[in-house]
């Protein structure tokens, strides 16, 4: 059932364009977001959002926090479920508690949800498996419609989680009238363009295959980005770690000079996420600093960048989320190609399981 692909992960990367259409189906209509899963009064009394998740799902949560605050003007904070569980969190009754989980069975996320429920919070889950424990435990659920994900390293689940969270941020803004109609329209237009941005071309895949041979050794990777591209950097690093067993870290680009730049030399590989729609000049100067210390730079950007040792050109587009999804595909394919060259089992990386039902 790999349908000609070498690994399920590869197949799932290619499926992303299609599953995004599925995830949007019936939910993005004209100039509105429709979420039938939520009762009309679901958001009544809600003035803040807290999200709990683990791993890749945590990275989609971090992305969402920028979107909720920027688009819906609602406070949002995010916690790793295994940390949240053992804190003594102060939970306001006006907070909507969101859990994100591909499997719906992650023990730490489930326990965090139970804790929030005991504290009397309203709960919503974003999940890929209907009737899973987390869905059953939540007051409401929005399914991601990614289809079964077999590769241990999550790809299409992350893409659809991020899409649902983006829709939800717009929905909250729409229902609470905190988003201007013209902004809502621009966002929905951009949303409709994302499936195209996720299409993998032969040219892109071949380029990443060629380029991957440079990145098999060395003493580590830094994925850097700003704003929503910071959680994407975390996710890019996690993908690479999981299937290549190489050390990789995601870092906010502006934070490198506060310590990690000390590691910079030719053996330090920096994957720089350089979108044109968001803080381009800032990230450019962060990358220049690293290049001046001899770090090997792989730049992902629509804008050609002279100092890059390798350059992966993305499309010029008008919206950060389109750039986000395009760059997400690049980082996934890079991890895939490095892992294949190293001879690893991409779908079943050592020490990992698809569903983590123990804490
Ligand atoms: C990474 C990955 C894991 C999961 C994490 C949470 O590729 O798959 O980090 O994201 O174990 O799993 P779910 O989303 O099922 O709660």
C-alpha cells in the first residue's frame, strides 16, 4: 500500500495537498468559516485559550498561539502536556482548554485534559482519530481528516492540525467579531491556496535528494526561524532527529547570538527559514552573522541569498501561512532524503512508537 513510494512517510508527504482539501471541505465557505462541531454558544464566556500537546502536535500548538493572538485577538498560551500535568497551574474559568493529538491516545495529553476538566474548564480537542480517548473525553472535537498516518514521524497530521488551528483562529475572530471582515477574507483566500503550495514537484524532490549528501555528517543542525517559522524550525529539527539520528535543534533566529552562535563553524549546518512575507530583513541579518562565523548555510526562501552554501527557492507568495506550508514540505523532504541516504528505516525509527500511551 505504499503505492510506489519507498516509505509511508514519503507517501504521506505527497498526500498533504489532498488531505488539506479534505480538512477544509465544508468548513471554508465563501467568506466564512463554518465549524458545525461547535455549538452556537460554545465560545460564550471564553476570553483565553490554553493548548496542551506533545511532540509534533505541540509544535502545531505553538504555531497556533501566534494565530490566535494575531487574528482573533484572544490570549493564548501553550504548554507541553507532560509539564502541565505536574504543575499547579492557575486556570481561569474563562479559558478554553484545547488538546491536540494525532492519535488521541497520548497519555500525557489525555491526563492534562482530565486535569483541566476537573478544574471545570470547557474543552476542545483537535484530533485525527474519531472516537479516540481524547475525543471522547472532550466537550467538542474537530477532526483533522489526514487519514491514517503510518510513518512514525508525523507529517500530514501536523499539516492538517495547523490548518484546523488556523481555521479555528479565524472562527473565533469571526464569532467574537474581533477580526475585520477584510482580514478574514484575505486569510480565507490564502487558505484556499495552501493545497497548491503543498504539491511536491519532481524538481524540488530531486534537488533535495542531491543536496542531502552534503548534510550527512558534521556536528549538528540548527533550524532557525522567526514568528510562526520558529515552531516550524522546531518541527523541522524534530523530523530530522527522529529519522536520521543526527543532532538538530530548532531555535528562534534572533536568539542565536545569545549563546548558540558560539558553536558556529563549517561543520554546523544551519537551515534558515527565510520567508519574504515575514521579518525577512531581520532573519537575513541573523543568517549573515552565522555565515560570518563560517557556519554552513542552507537557505530556504523565495529570495536568492548570496551567502547561502545551498539555496532552496520557494515561491514568491503573499501570505505567511502559504510560505509556512511550502517550507514545511521542504524540511520534511530534507529529513526524508538524509535518512534514506543514511540507510535508516524511515517509517520505524529506532526507539520510537507511533502512539505513546505511557507517560
Ligand atoms: C513526531 C511525532 C510525535 C508525536 C507525539 C504526540 O513526529 O509523531 O512527536 O507528535 O508523540 O502524539 P499525538 O499527536 O498522537 O498525541
